[in-house]
């Protein structure tokens, strides 16, 4: 049944702030990692905006922006410049934010985001620019506290075109952008600590309308699920307003995870309100073709290339997504595939996916960081484990147990299997004698009668008895084959 919402279409553009994985801040030597710091501990005179303190541009931040350009399929500007974005707020002591309004470092590109149905949604990138972050305000009853640990943190802001028309597409784009930035080495990608934050600009209009509606901006979303749910809520809120004869106000709104609603924060400023002007303290960034090529040559394989390599494995989309949630494991998986072929790779892929799913805990942050600092697992050990499973030397259940041991730092799966007494007996004569014992046991008579009467499931009891008498070491497939032959 058609609802009033079916008459409208949402249009979404997303601005994403990406914290660059540098050791120090964008213009000062202060530490860029403030995750466990006391308030105002990771600061420098430059971050406080003290008189006479001149900014010095972080070269590594520029290099990471150039890497991001490759991941965004976007050309890099040979000359880019910094501007001052003026606004007065306690968490911005200088009275302006250093950004790139007129000549950003990353030009127009695109991201192809995989959707649930297997298709790709292309979202064009308008540009991406470098800028510094502001500090953080904590509001209390009657007063506010200022923490400048984040002031001067190096960011790139990636600005999409308004190409997104559903909450699912918004979530898919945010998720793929996160993977791209982490795989390219641009950011650590820790969503919980704000390494990437999404601002969702959404408007609604009747389907077929030639003009977009007034947009509201939902700020500082830090999970893919909140991007999706904020878009869903805001779409319905705006349609309800229009259907009631009211107007949508151009404003900035916040998202409440607890209440699953957006709330008004302030009216939305336009560019002229910020009085942009060139920053005379920072020289232009001039890059040669050779420098750009050298930096981008260091970018490792990106998610789309992994998907292409795995396309012939017949993996479920959820398995691929689990693998891509951990760059280190994805890389190991690819090496297994190159060394041992598709059969072993598919088996190892499912082991990894199972381990990643069971260890993910709260999935709200959708693999909050694509973690590179995970335990190293030997490719040779994984190949050997896959081959042992393929030859039925160990059961699939025991193989998974050994895989988890390898993830925990163990080595040599064959030795592990011997120590744990997990190797399966595939000696037909040894299993045959156990099968004969089970079939001659009076307790098996009912199951034997059921099987002869066509109740095939009854064979499970007999196989179970063989496994019990062999202390779990008999090859169950071989045991079942021998039971059928004898009956």
C-alpha cells in the first residue's frame, strides 16, 4: 500500500571529516594522539593561538592527503592554499579555523559503494580539503569547560555531491569511504574516538521535482548505523512538515542515539558568514607530478581490488565484508589464495569471517577501525591447516579450534593437532572394526531397524557411537560410508 512518503525522494550529500594518521598536529609539534590524555595536555602555544606563534605545515599530513586522492579516484592540485574561516567560539582561540576554501588539495573524484543487492552506487566527490580541527566544549550546569587537545588536529574534509537518494546508499557510502581511508593508510579509522565523523546534509522534494528542497545538516555522526538511521528519521520528519503545510528550516541538527531522533542545534551559516580570506602565514602547497606519483605508489591494495581477487571464490557478501573489516587479515587471506589456490582460500576466508564476527562484540560501530595491529598469522600455517582439513586429517570443528589457536599466536597446526589428540583416523580397517562393534551392540538395533525402514536420519546415532568409541578421532564421513555398506 502506497504511503505519503512514497511520493517524495530524499537527496543526500555527506561531508566527512577524516583525522589524518600523523604523529603531530597540522601546524604545531603537539602530539596528535589525545585518546587517553588529560584535558589540554596535548597542546602547544600555536594551538592556543598565542601572539607571535606562527604555524608550520606538517609535511606528512600533505602526503596523507595525496594518498587520499588516489583512494578517491581524484586528481591532486599542483598548487593548493590555506584560508582563514572566521567564527568566534571558545574552542577556537585564534578566532578562525585554518582551512582550504578556494584552492583545495584534492579535486573532483568518485567512490563506488557496494550495495546489498550487489550493485555499485557511484557517489561523486566534489573535492576534499585539508583543515585543522577545533577543540571540544563540555557543558555543565551554568558553565562550560574547554579542552584544546583536538585543536589543530589535521583533517581532510571530503565533500560529496548530492548523489545519494536512500538511507541504505548513505550507509554504504560511509562504510566504503571508511575502508578506503584506512586501507590507503590515511587514518587509523577509529570511529569511537572520532577519527572519522560524518555530516549528513539531507533535503526532500516530490519525485520528479526540478528543484531540491531546503536542507538540514545532521552533524558529527560516528557510526554507519547512525548515518542510516539519521537519514531515515530526517526524511520522515521533513516530509511530515511539508505535508502539514509547514516549511523545512535550513539548520544544523544533532542526532540522539538514545532517542533515535534529530534535534535542532543552530541555524545553518552560509559561506559569506565566515568571512573567508587567504592565510598569509602559510605558503602555498606546491607539488610536482613526480612527488604525487611517488607518494601514491606507496598506497597498498584497496578494497575494490580485494573484492575482484575474491570474486571467483563464491563467498557470501557478509564474509567478504568481515574480511575487509580487518586489513591485516584481508592481506593474509590473499597470500593464502596466491599460495594454495581457491579451495584453501575459501576455507580460510570462512574461518577468518567466523572469528571476526564472534570477536566483534557490539557491531554498532561497524568494525570501528579496520585494525592493522592484529596478531600476525603465518600463511604457511594456514595453508597447512586448510590442507589437513581438505584431506580429512582433522574435522571441520577441530580445524576451527586450531585456527583460533593460530590467531592467538600458536604455530605449527600439525604439532598442535597431535598434542591435542585432534587428528582424525582415516584408516579404513581401524574404523571398520569400531563400526562392527557398534552395529553388533544391542543398543543399536532400533536405529538399524529405522534405517532399513527408510528413516535415514537414524544413521546419526550410529555415527555418533563410532565417534564416541574412537574418542572423536574417527573420520565421520568414512564411518558413515562403512555403516551404509554394512547395512
